[in-house]
C-alpha cells in the first residue's frame, strides 16, 4: 500500500499536471519497490517517481 506521503504527493502532482493541460498516460504503484510512477505529457516526456517518503523526482 502507498504511504500517506506518497498519496498526498501523487495528488498534488496529478493536479499540477492537470492544471498544465498535460495528459497522465501511466499511473502505477510498484509494490515490490514501493514507488508510484507517473508518466505524462503529450509525448510522454514527463516521468516522475514517488518513493515512500513522498520526495518525488524526475526520471
């Protein structure tokens, strides 16, 4: 299960992408690595990883 910090950060980032009119193409929780992966953008040029501590980064 995602942590509270991951859920909150995923919500914030999803809203930010939506506000910038960027489509979210992939949204996945990897239970083995315990990370959330978001791939977005018209050409899939935005990729984000959210680890359990909620400190997201570009990939």
